[in-house]
C-alpha cells in the first residue's frame, strides 16, 4: 500500500495520539474515526452487560438528570 505524508498541527497530533488504541497506527486511528457508522453497527454492543450493571447504569443516569435539573433550576432562580 502506498502512503502519503500529511501535515497536522501539534494540537491535532496530540488529540490523535490520545485517541489511538493499543497497537493501532495513526492511519488505523484516522480510518476508525472517519468511518461513518450506522445505528445497526451499535447493535449488541452492551450484550455482555449484566442486568444488575444495567440497573446501576440506569440509576446513575436518573441521578445525573435529577442533579442537573436541580442545578439548572438554581441557576434560573439566581439569574432572575
């Protein structure tokens, strides 16, 4: 396979470096990030998660929503 050199700014290089998976080349990382995904690609991603873990996740989301709502209400009151 032929290759091309590209120039990226240092901040983009740092971002790509942080997004690289173990054993992945920069080309692999860019390919993975640039690939368009369909909703069907997500099917089964959480199939190995136990019902207990899902319950804990749902409860965490509910708590986060509750706290976010409270914070937004407090900010609205302060901004009156």
